[in-house]
């Protein structure tokens, strides 16, 4: 979709009642999101620790930290940390939501092609404009032992500030305006299908992060359902560590349960237990790979 097309869609949505990015519905659509409030002073202190290469505080359960690329920390003309500029940066509409990483690009052939979307791994930062507060969001609440060695918190995901910026803007858009997120992403995917006519288009959700909220999963399944109803040769899939999400067993998206999920997530795999009633908990996890 062209830049003009995206701007036009945003404008039209706001005219017909779509909410601009200015609030997060913590009490309703995203009441199930695990989060912690972070005030401005705490954020500045966090920034300074990053700048000085100090040890960052981590979640006691997963030992994971909020990763912010040091080149994404803006400064004003006096050399002071510019929080307002940081807010403007992370709440901008993403130039492009979908991605195609190098591995997926090579995995395609004459018959298929794969695209993906990602959010910050394990922890992401969002800004609630209405309440003027930052929140650290747990984007992978089902993570178990994998949290310590999560690949998406290493290599290019951490070393490149543009990836941090893109994933963080996607997360902010998703939480602040989920309807706009859904419509923009669908309008990005459709041209990909047209351009690859004759190929099956696979779309992977969360090459980083997970379905941290039922609302997010509903968006993924709705986009997929609408594209399939339009007759497109399209398939959505995802790897998840969320037992509750996996149990929904939605026919529009293929879910694979990850073996390194937290134990509590694996114990609740009702759908798998129905399919394989004689398997032990450990074997439930093995067949989900």
C-alpha cells in the first residue's frame, strides 16, 4: 500500500469515528495484559543506565529486562534526555507493519512465499497518552526457560535501532488503536497476495513476541478469516507459549505450542489432551513442536 493510501485510510477512519492514538483500553479490550507502570523519572533513570552500560533491573521470574536501543534515546539541544521526542517516536504510525526476514525470504520457492510481523520480545514499552504514563508490557507471558536465551533479544533484533523502533511502534499502535492496526495490516497483506499471484502466501505472527492478549489473537484470526473469505491462497500460523490461546483452537490460524513455555501453560492444554488423552504432560509438549 502506498504512503498516500495509508495516510488516506488513517484519515478516513478518524472521520467515521475511529479513535486516534491517544488512549489504551486497559479496563476493556486489554484488561488481560500483564504490565507495570513506569513514570517519567523512572524511565530517565533507565535511559541513563543504558547509556552508562549499567546492569538493568529484570523481572524476578523470567530474569528478562526491557531492552531499549541506546541509539533510540533522543536528546535535546542542551544534551538532556528528550522524553517528548521519545514519545513522538514510539507512537508514530509504523511506515510498514509486515516484514520478511532473511531466513523467511530464502525459505520461499516458486510455489510459496512467507511474510511476518513482530513485536518486542518479552518486554515492550508503550505510552498511554490520555493518562500520560509509560507502561512496560509483558509481550510473552507464557515464556519459560526460553526467556534467558530468547533469540529475538539477541543479534539484529538488539543491534539495529530501526528494528527496536519498528517493533515498538507496532506494539503502541496495536494497544492504542487496535482497529486501525487491524485495517492497516490487512491493507498491507492484500497487495502482497496480488503481487505474488500463483504462490501460496504464508504469514507468520510473532517472529518475536507472542499473543499476549486475546484481543491481539482476535485481530489475527479476523484478518485471516476475511482474506480467506475473499478467496485468497493465504495461510496464517504462529508459535505460541500461551496455553489459553492455543486452547481456542481457531480454524483460521495454525498454532504450534512451544516446548519451552512455562509449565503452567503446558498443563492447561485442553485441546491437545482431547486429541491425545493417553499422553503425559511432557509428551504433550513434545508433539507441539
